[in-house]
């Protein structure tokens, strides 16, 4: 599956960036809901 790292280098970077965006978005909504629930 990962026998050719050069081929999977660019998609892995793209998936890593999308994962960071997903985590930041999830953390944003989590903190938003937490502050609304706390107040």
C-alpha cells in the first residue's frame, strides 16, 4: 500500500491539512457551545 511514498506524499499532506482544519473547526464549535452552556 505504501510501497511508493513519493506518490502518497502529496495526498497525505492534503489529508493532514484537512484533518487540522476539521480539528480546529470541531474545537471552535465545542468551545462555542461550552461557553453558551456555561453562561
